[in-house]
């Protein structure tokens, strides 16, 4: 039964289903990352990014064909914002200056039926810089998870700490896996979004854990699962309102923010949903399976020296 007495939602009754669902998503993400990998952006791979603009809608197929015929078969060509704006990404080329490369590309793409191309911007990232950013980004996520483990263990209890880190690792793996499955470019803005998802998910988890600890001390119920269900039900309205208001902002960024932050908005949109899910069905279920109990939540009473002596003596 989903609903028990006093309108408490029986979340923990779905623990096995949640474990199966999470395991399936994690395995799918790991398989996709192993087979397909990530489509790293220019920030991580290095190379040259060129943005050009036309007076009318650009024919991407023709632009790709012209670049391929002139020795740029590895060029990635896509619309950027509007149908008349084109973004061209090129892999690193040794012994060729970015200015020379951009002029060559501009001359080539200006010979298409789309008309004269206007240079909007050019960016260049060296391969060594891209590799360093990739390493530093992975290190940033690892350090964040370790710091969170220490904080939650100190703030609450080690079972809660493990539950929160499992939930965060769950969120990061599935969010990154989504980009692998869909083939969406993974750049620094997406990495920033993943780190933001860690913060969002942790905040939601801490709120749930705080209510669980409070109810362990306040409610006279021996069933641990029932206490967790009661706590999750009490925080559900707060979680729903927070998630919905965040999603409204992210939807505006997703549809109106432009191509530059499209990946950022995608990662956060998915992260909000998966983070809310993990606070209920990963972090709380993990704490339950690890054997959290009332005794773990009640602080140890320390007797003062001389408290057992007769005050009249």
C-alpha cells in the first residue's frame, strides 16, 4: 500500500523497485560511457571554434561538402542560435596558426550558395590545456564527493553519509551517462552543471535527513521504515515546490537561452529530477538498508563529574 495511516506515503515499500531502476540506469550509463564515451567539447579536446554568419539561412550540407573537399573532413558544422548562424569546430592542427586557419575556412564557406560569410568569433584551445581541464574537472567532482562524505558523517551519522554519497554518485553517473547516450557535447558549462547538480541533490538530501533525525527523537514509533516514510511525506511539499520553481527557470534557459548554454540547461533539468528521486529512493533507502536506528540518532548523555554525589553533603 502506498498510503498508510494519517496520509503517510509508504515510500519504502517501493525500495526494491527503486533499487532495480537505479541499478538499470547506472549499468546503462556505464555501458554507454564504455562503448560510446563522451562527446567532449572544444574545452577538453582542444582545437579551433569558428562562428560565421550569413544574410540568409545556411545550407549545412553544402558547407560540410565544401569543407570536406578542401581537406577539412573532420569539421563539425552546426547551427548556432539561428538558421543563418553557423558554428564550425576543427580538431587541432600542428604548425597552422589559428588566424591562418580561420581565414582559410572563411574563404571556403563563402563560396557556398548561402552567400558571403561574416566572421563572428574564433576561439582556440591547445590540446594540453584541454587535457588539463579534463583532469581538473574529474578531480573537482571527486574532491566534492569526499568533502561531502566527511561533512555529512560529522553532521549526522556515517550511515547517512554513505547514503548521501551513494545518491550523489548515482546522480553524477546517470547525468553524465545521459550525455553519452544522446551524444550531446560535454564541455565546461556542462561540467559546471554537474557540480551544481551535486549541490542541489545534497541540499535536498540534507533536508530529508534532518527531518528523519528529528522524527527519530520525537515520534514514538519503533518501525524505522515508518519513521522514514513519515519524514519523506512531511518534506515532500517543500521538495516539490523547490523542484518546480527551479525547473521553470531551467525551462526558460533551455528554450530561450541559446545554444551556448543548452548543454548546461539540459544537465541541470535532468539533474533536478534525478536528484529529487535519489533523495527519496537512494539516500533514504541506503540509510535504511545500512541499519539506521533510533539509538544512532539519540546523543549520548555525558554525566558531569560529581553529579552522583549527594548535594547536601
